[in-house]
C-alpha cells in the first residue's frame, strides 16, 4: 500500500473545508422573488386602503343624501299657499318657503292656531301698504318718516310681509304692499306674494281712514286657509 505524502493530505483537506460558491444566476433569481413578494404586498395594501376610503366616502355621501332628501321632503310637506278670507273678499298668497323659511313656519303655525281669525286691518295707507295686526308702534309720524328714507328697491307691490325681529303671538302682524316700497327693506320680512285678489287689496286700500290711517269701518280677516296647491 502506497503512503500518501503529507503535502497531498494538506491540499485535500483545504479543498474539503473551502466554502461552496453560489452562482450569479441563483442570486438574481432569489432577488427577483423578493422584489415580486414586496410588490405584491404593496399592491395588496393599496387595494384595501383605497377600498376602505371609498367605503367611507360612499357611506358619507349616502348619509348626506339621506339628510338632504329628508329635509326636502319635510319642506315639500309644508303648505305652499294661503287664502286670506277677508270681509272684502279672498286674497290668495304664495308662500316663500325657500327664501323665508322661518317666517313661513311661524305664519303656518299661527294659522293653525287661529291667530289671524278676526284680525282687523289697523293701518291703510293708499299707494303704500295695508296692515293687519294690533297696530302698536306704527303711528302716522312713524310711517311718514319711513316713507322718506331712500334705499334699494326690494319690496314690490302686492308682497306679503311681517315686521322683523322676534314676535310674540300678538306681535306677528301682516303687511301687504300696494306699491313698490323700497324704504321698508329694513323693517319688513317678505315671505309671500299675492297671486289672486289684487282687486280685494285695492278695495281695502280705498276705504276711508282717519288721520292715523285707521279705517273708519271695521275690515278684517275672517280666517286663513292653508293649501298645498291652488
């Protein structure tokens, strides 16, 4: 049996202990796998994140639409017209539910309580206005002073309004203009317009009055009827 020389044994031992080499193709393969896994995880995260955001937006939109439709339906249920049955005839008025909702709500509530039943026209000024109510704080001097104040024109003829400010039940008066009244812009809230019965308004306007613009004969509102349609 031949003896193996020490140098040969040393070389064999080095070859056995040396690390195995990994090819470049293997490294690239595993790197591609890691990139694909990372891309998949990122795409999955974005998908679920966008889906959650869209669900929140849809729920918010549905909620807003539901609230708006409820408000619109509630508004549409309110009467849109009022018939003022006076001792001179009927006056049909369209109510401005959109532009003056608070005044219209209060007017409707008072109509249902019978507040205007038997209310007298306390002030009648030709080519100006007729007023139904308690007549407090609207003396002749006050009306004449207001008639000289120039402002922008908003109150046309045959508009229905009430005094601005908070009302007690007795303080909700009614004004129907018989001509454009620009100087009442800061005094009245317009919440309706006469559709039919202008001749009745003009007949009331023509009655005889005293020096305080109070009709010499009693003219009043017999009752008010609310209607959805005319």
